[in-house]
C-alpha cells in the first residue's frame, strides 16, 4: 500500500501488529498510541477462517462450531489466551513508555 514502510516525520499514523514480530518490519519511535481493537468474538472466527483458507475474504464451506466442535473448543481456548497476553503486553508497554 502507498505509504507503507515510511516511518519518519512524514508519518502520523503507523499500523502495527505489536507485539507480534513481522520479518523486515521497520522500527520507529512514537509519542502517542491509538489502540483500535476489533471485537474478539469476531476476531476468533475471522482468524480461524484466514488460517483455514489462507484468504482474508474466504469462508469455509463448513461450520467450525457444528462440524468441528472439538477443534473449535481448542481454537477458542488458544486464541483467548493469546489475546489475553496481547492485551497485557500492550497495556504494559503503553504504561512503561507513556
């Protein structure tokens, strides 16, 4: 996308998946953080669809909850724990660096 990888004084807003480490991501300093978060219930299903179709818009032809209930329970537990860790890290970093 135009403007990606520009992290100097011209840039006012930078998208990040912090604290996830993405290869070749440029480091930058910031004075402010705006944290915008999607509803985790939506994120869990969306991430499951991305992981299973490798597409941001693709949807499987089956229901996770109905057709793969055991997998869905595992997925929700795993993803909930990861999101909890993410929020804890973000809040700690904002407090320590703010």
